[in-house]
C-alpha cells in the first residue's frame, strides 16, 4: 500500500459499483458520503446502509454532511433526517453531526422557534465533541494504515467506539425527543442549557481522559521503537 493516505466523496450507489477494496489498498482511508435525496426514501436508505456496511468492513472511515432541517420545512423532515443519521452512525465509529441552518422557506412558527433553540442547545456537540471524536478516529485509522506499532490501540479503539456510540445516542435522542415534544406542545424543557451542558461536558471529559491515556501509550511505543 502506498504511504500516502487520501479521501474522497461519492454516492452510496458508487460504493456498490466501484472497487473500494482496491482503493483502500492504494491509500483510501476516508469516504464522505453524499446524502442528497435519501431521507424519507426507504429504497435509497437501504442503499446507504449497504454502502456504510461495505466501507466499514473494508476499514474505511465514513463521513457525511447533513442539514437537519434541509428539504421541506416540517417536523417530519427532522424525523427523517434523524433516522438517516442513525443509519450512518449506528456502530459507533462515526460521530453524529449535522448543521442547523436558518430557515429559508415558509414554515410554522413552532418549527422556526424549535430550530433556533435546538441550534443553541447542541452547538457544544456540533462544534466541539463530535469534531474531537472525528479527529480521534482519524488518528486511530491513519496510525493503523501507516503500520505504527502502538501498544493499547485495540483497547483504545473499543473504548472510543463505546464513547462515540454513547455520544451519538444521547445527541440523536435529544433531537428526536425534543422535536416530538415541541411539535405536540410548542415548547420543551429538554433543550435547557442546565440539562444539556453537563451531559456534553461529561462526555468531553471522558474523551479527553481517554485520549490522554492513549497518547501516553503512543509516546512510550515510539520511544521504544526509536
């Protein structure tokens, strides 16, 4: 395998049609999946699931971009997009993330208000924790691809996968539960800062501690190798 690692973007259909095993052997380590038109379409959602499973089996990281409110401005859109994200991040090797773009079309006042409150509540996840988790996964996979002999990498991968899965579950459940409550009543207490901030802080502290332990092992391994 070439020493240079690289990434690319593609659709789920392209994953089925191209030789990604061969591309992986030539240095491909990360794929950004294009998600346009998939949410709410069972057939295309199945294609996405197959693509994600294929890439993971090969050992390729999966990334994506998604506007949670993209498409028709309805609470049903949020539900469909949450289901889409769950399909991608189900195994805990991809951090859940999305954008909360300002409304650009006609929508209910409740939806606009919910969008604003949700964006503020989940910002620590979207700009902090999920970004840090993605960086941690990149470090693991690139290290494995470059054949770095790092002690403790298997245990670190398992711990990181569990933490990522926990973060994904908490974030997506928060969105799903708060959206359902807001759609029914026009309000929700689930997005209050005092409720959300401690959860994100605890997950972030856990990640920092996990990373510190791994970096200590990594430095010790490099010193022995040198």
